C-alpha cells in the first residue's frame, strides 16, 4: 500500500538535513582552522618564530580498529603518518588516551630516536617498528591532550609535535600545556556538531 507524504514534510525534512550537513561541514572547517591558529600562536611566542617546525593533529577513536586515527591536521604530515593507527598506550597520544590526562614527551631520554631504533625490541612508548620509522625523522617533542565531548566520553586526542627538542619547542611549558588543554575543550564542543566519525577524506 502506498503511503502519501505531505509535501511540506518532505520540504521540512530536506531543509533540516541540509542545515545539519552545513553545520557539520562548518564545524569540521573550524577544527582545521583552530589547529592552524594554535600552531601559529605557539610558534609566534617562541624565541625564533621564523623557523616553522610545529605541527598539530586531532586523532579520533576508530571503534572498529579500537585505535586512534588522524582525522584533522595541519600541514607537514607524510601520507604514511596520516594512516598510522595508535592503540591504547602507544606513543604520547596513546598514553594520553590510556591515562586520560595530558602527556608530554620525552619524559626521559627516549626522544629523539633514529630509524635504526625501530628494529630494537625495547622501543620507547610501546611503539611499533612502523610507528618509529614513520616518526623518527620528524618528532623530537610531543604534547598530547585527551579530547572529551562536553560532559561526555573521551573521543580523541589533540597532539602538538615538533622536530625541535622539548627545551626549544616550548611544548613542556605550563603556558603551552594550558593553552592546548583549552583548545582541546573547544574542539570537544565542535565535535559535538561535526560528529566523531573519521572523515572519509582528510584535507
């Protein structure tokens, strides 16, 4: 039996989903912009702001893989880095996820590492050999902050990373840590509108 649907209901439904799609798209664009602004702000406050080496990314939890995957990022990441999954306790991001707290690396002398360290059995931060090979040449200091939905669950991790050592990158300073935690809170609010699924295409 055919069911007649009043035209005004179809129009209202179409408008709702159109507005929802625009809201989602706008929120996603704002996340990319927020990452870029964060990088620019931190670099501008450093003693040598002309040397641009800081990057930022937002990893979201992929429930199927039970791993963090990069969903939003600034420039400078290789295709291999973009595809890397990070499981609970792996790397600075995985530690932030596991501990549900801000983590700064290195905590000792484990960074930077070289590519040859990838073949060792005692790799730092529970990283896989592939993770080490992909990041050894680009990362010497990291700051990772868990991202929560407003009043809700942990859905991802905001990470700032730099090829500079911790004393040069300023990622270990209280000011940068507090700023990153504020950004993570803002991102959580945006994700409520953008959705927490991994975007099919990464800009």
